[in-house]
């Protein structure tokens, strides 16, 4: 069963990746999200 993440959590991950230059690898290791989720969320929430 896939993990459900809140929009707030997704926005936090996008901010870490885009504004603080955290790598997908470091984000997946620290937060346990899939590597494919990070760019998907960036395109989803990065425009806000």
C-alpha cells in the first residue's frame, strides 16, 4: 500500500530540494520518500 503524504509535507520536501539544494538521495535517506516522488512533487508544488 502506498504511503500518503500531506500537501504540507510535500511542500517541505520541495523547499528542501529547490531552496536548500538538498539532493534527492539525501532527502530519500532522511525522510523515507521514494526517489521518484521528489521531482514529481517539485513539478507539482514548485510553481506555487
